[in-house]
């Protein structure tokens, strides 16, 4: 079934933000973790999206807020048990996203064996750019993405370095939960994750395909 609603304001339409962890080998090494044999997933409610220009406030429970640059993949239609070979037909486009994490809270959750909801799912914890239609990037794995803080390069790399590809992720996630029109999959972050003090989201596709 084709998309029936305009997706330019996708943050108002989707039901889920599916976060994918440890999908770049350099980030796995930075974390001193093992390369996963299958995907680590986490959910953020869609109302945590913060469109470009929105303020991102540090939660009162944290003193160590981190930002992680990720390529977001927006779903164009409902899909369940999607085949990897046809997965890209379910993609509407892409957005740059920041997965905001209260690292000190997450560390405490890990120590106690608790879920990461407190660390990942607070208000405005997912700044997003405007939607870029998939036609602009026939192969998103060829994208080069980077993040600068006050003109200082902090994260830099190619989407081709993903451990698990975008079609694989769509297929994998859709076998666990039905993906809906407007849902977005965050495909993981590169090394260079770091802390922020205050910020206002300013995301744009300044990266280019190679």
C-alpha cells in the first residue's frame, strides 16, 4: 500500500523510532565492546523527535548528556516480515538524527541491569533534520556523514562502514515488529561520540555521496 499522507512532517506521523546500537566497528572499538552477531535494538517514542531548530534541554537527572550522529531511514508504508531484497521499496527517504543519551544515567542502568529508557527516552532526545527523498541518494550507503561542534569536526565517516546494511535492518526489525508509515530507523553512530552542555538542533545534509 503506497504512502497516503505527506511525510514532510514525519515526526508527527510515525509510531516508533527504532534505535540500532553498535552498527559501526569503530564505535564498537571505542566502547571496548564485542562486535554484535545480531542487532541491539531500542525504542524511542515518536514524540521525542525534535525538528531542526528545536531546543534540546539536559534532563535534570543527568550531568553528562551525549550526542550521537545517525542516519535515519524513514518508512514510506506499512511493512511486516519484509524481505531484504525488497526492503528499499519501503523507504521514503532519509534524515540526519542525533541520538541524545544521558550517559551517566545509562551507565547506572547498565550496572543495575535495568532498561535504558531513562537514558534514551526523554523530551526532545531525537533531533531530526528535514526529510531528504530517497531519489536524491540512490544508494544511501555511499553517503559521507559528519558532525561539527563550533566548526570542530567530531564525527566523520561513510555509511558504507555499517556492520548491518539498511535493507538488512529493515527486514530484521520488521520481523520483530510491524513498521508503520512515518516510522524511522536510526542506523547507528560512528566513533567520536561526546558530551554537550547546551544546544539547539541544527541539522542539514552537508554530507555528500561518494
